[in-house]
C-alpha cells in the first residue's frame, strides 16, 4: 500500500469523507500516508538517539519500534480529532420549524405565491421562500415557521401579540 502510493499506483490516501459518504472521524485511518511517515520519523529519531546514547542494537530497535508506533498513534489521534470537527455547513430547512423570523418580502395569502422571510437558521442569518395559509403578511411582521416543504419553502403564520 505505502510503496504503491510512492510509485503513484497505490491506494488513494485522500481523507475526503464526502466522497464515500462517511462522517467526521471516519476519515482518519491508522494506516495512512501521514501516520506511516510519522511512524518512520519517530522510529528513525528514537533509533539514532538510542544508539548514540550507548544502547545495544536490539534495545535501540525496540525503543525505535515503540516510539514509531507511539508517533503513528499520536498523528492518528490528532487527525481523528480534526476530522471529527468537520461540519457540513448545508442548511437544512427542516430545522427551521418552530423558529421565528421576520417577513422580508410580502407573502401572498392562501399559498397563492411565495414571499421571503429572514431568520436565524443553524447559526446564520438567512433568507428563505415562504408561503402562508392565512391572509397576506406584510414586511417586518414577525412570523413563526410551522412547516417546511420539500423545495425549501417554509410555511409561516404571523405571531400575534397578546
């Protein structure tokens, strides 16, 4: 696998989880190019340092192997942590149900057309198409989202002050 990657004909070491539908931490692999290089670096440094400090060849190899494995595990852990922090960033309008917003463009009555609402969705201010089942709703009116249609259109109702 590693030699194939070096020669250009081996396994794809791309950690892009979007390609295979995996999520977050699944993108990190214990036998990736990054972890293998880290393991070799740890193995080499530890081996040289052990030999320079007067250790026997067998002891130096043992220390180098252990250090190489620790380096691999550390890089794997860091990569797993980094991949777990990935966010999709795609707005899911189904999460808007129950939220409140403000009409930006007049919403025609009885679903006869679409207007626009402005709302905070998933941590960002966004505009979305909106319809109502009641009377027309004018701009700057506070509304509550009651449903989300499959085409990312929201169904809203005005919020009346009591």
